[in-house]
């Protein structure tokens, strides 16, 4: 087991990474405020892990409520969130009840938002079971739900007490979900860790083959990068915004097509290609840099072009992005490979041109 720390003073917490950690329920029990927990899971993950995990916790004397939700980004909404509240209230869950997210990014975001708001805040633990959740969404305290007009527009910052990333859960992950997670891994190399980007270029096939040593290294390196950023800028007032490379374009894809049509990581990959193209048009990246990014995304089995929604539709959806300030759209771009930058200097014509250059259909 490898352990990292998200350094937030009194609210600091560990990230445990390793194979078989789901069976080590003592790691979870050690962080419970009281022997009470509500496990939030979905219909895909529950048959794989919920029964054994719950049994082991109960054997440690923990009283449990199990909440199983439908699977998919299209269910990350008020209705599903309210179902969590219904189950918490029906089972008389208290302020000392810890909500445990057992699943991917959607489950983590929903359970975390429920934890942030139920009885004005209850303890929260993340147990991510997808690559994307293990390297990104489970770390840093962002929680929330989608609105038909924009992704993650309603939510709260609510840090977990613990993140437990069991690499064994990736063995049951569908290939498409694994590839989607790699988009967030590649992001770290592009925005702040050039040596990691070079490592990914040399080892992407090992990750696709689910080599446990390679996966563990990529998860640890990604989490280390995110932990450093979150410790410096917990609430995204500055450098943390760089973690959204490709996301403003990607969120427009998700909202424009309908949530769940593309996986989040797929949309981020296409959005990253758009951000790279815009960076090139601003004179920051070379054509060779853009080809290098596209080649790595392509080798990872990820899209490098977005759907042809029309540039104006993209702009309309991107205008709802959380990084809009004083009416100006701020985009995460690349000054060079390994260095991200937040910029509001690109005009709408340049943004549209970059979008059109990276769309198909």
C-alpha cells in the first residue's frame, strides 16, 4: 500500500493506493466518527463489491445503511440526490453517520454532495472503483450534480476523511471506462508534469493492458499532482483551475449531446485536443506539440475530435462554465507541454476556429 496526504491542516486526509484494499475495512473503520455508515453505490458496482464490503464492516460492529442508485451520468441530478436523502431519513441516519461513496465519479459526486448537505454536513469517505475517480474526482472535495444547462453547476466543496483506491477494482472495469480514465491521467502530464507525460508516452500500452505496477504508479503520480494543487488552492481561486484542461470544451460536449452519451473522460480528451489547437493558434504550442498530444490520446483509445454541434452552440454552452468571470470566458490552455495556463485572451473567432478544426461529422 502506498499512502499520500492531502495537506489541509486540520482537515488533512490520506489517500491509500494498493491492490486488495477493499478487504482492509479496518482502514475505513479507523476514520469513522461513530460506528455508523451509509454506503452509496450503484447497480453496476453493488453486485461486485457491496455484499463483501458491508459484511466485513458489520463484523467490525458498524451499523450500515445501503443505498443503491441507477448507474450513469444521466442520473447525476436532483432526483437521485433526493433518493439518497430519502434513504438517509428513512433509516434515521444521524450527524455522526459517515457517508461512504463506493463507485465511480458519479457516485462520489452524488454521495459527497449528500454528505455536504445532509443535516448541514456529515462525514464522508471516498472509495473510488474507476480509474477516473481514483486519479481525479475522489481527491479534492469537489461534489455536485448536473443541471440540464451545465455540468457540475450545483454542488459544494466537501473534503473526505479518507480516499481508498483499490487497484484490484480496475480488473472489472470495462475497457471504455479504463480509457476514459486515462484522459485525466494524461492531463496531469500536460499541465504540470512533463516527465510524467514522457513516462505515459512510453507506458500507455502497459496501462491499457492493466499492468498493475504501471497502473499503481500512474494513480500515485496523478494523485500526488492533484494533492499538491488542492493543498495550494482548495477552492479553485487560482492554480486549481488548471486541473480543468479540456473540461470547458468537454462539458459543452456532454451537455450538448445529453449526459451519458459520451463518457466524461472521452469528452475531456476531445476538449484537450481543442485546447491544444487553440494554444497553437495563440502561438504557444507548435504543430508538432499538437500532433504529439493527439498521438498519445489516440494510442489511449480516446477521441481527438468532438461532435459537430456547431461552434456557436459550443460557445453558448461554454458561457455557462464556472470559470467565466466578469462575463469573460477563461480557458485552461498550454503555454508549452508540461505547463498549463489560465487565459481569457482568445477571441470568440479564434475559439470557434479551434473548435471547428477539432470536430467531425
